[in-house]
């Protein structure tokens, strides 16, 4: 295996209609950190930097009169970038995040077993569909599952 020349994504630029609601959601559920706001922006534009991991952040744009954040289309029809997935560093963190998402009504809590990762989808502010993933401690290194495969760890009745 060759050495990768990058360490992952630095940031994802996201459009929102409500910066305060977006920031509140991600700080309360994920303990994200607001790094700051860009100065000297054009009138009607706000840019906020929200740290969501050791080396990852959202560049959050709110632009007066821009309705892009309100557009909702089904998965597979969203254009070049369909959705994003955040990574929890441990199963303990994943479980905390999942419970917080359920408590906020942002997720039903279903956990998909993709094989190497477990995933819980949620809908955040502005209807942004996202998922939180974690390394699957039960993975046998030969199995890759399709979307919708229930995790036996979280859905024992599916076994």
C-alpha cells in the first residue's frame, strides 16, 4: 500500500439559511467549536468557521436572498456532491452522538452496517442530510454491505 499524500478533508463549504441554528445544532450534538467569523465580507454574506474534528471544519456561508439551502432532493439526485459523512473516533462517541440525534428528532437512530463502518443518517439544519460513521469493531474484513443493512450491534432483532 502506498503512502497517501493527504490526511483527509480540510473543510466542506455549506450554505445555510440560518447560521445560528446550524451552529447550535452542531455544537450541541457534536460538541463542534466555532473558530470564528470572516471579516470584510460582501454585504449580506456571513462566513463562519466551525471545527468538527481535529483537522476538519465547515465553512458555513449564509447569503441573504440565497435559497439554495432550502432545496431538497432525494439521495442520488443532488448533483456532484450528494451528502457528507462525519467520523466518530470511537464507538462510545458514536453512541453519544446517535442518542443526541434521536433526542433532537434529527434521526430515527437506524444504524447501517456497511462492513468496515457503521453509519447513522440524520437530517440537520436546513434539511442537510448527513451521516455519522464509526469503525465497525465487528467487521470480518471480507464483508461489504449495501445501504440499509441493519447493524446487529444496534438492531439485534435483525439477526
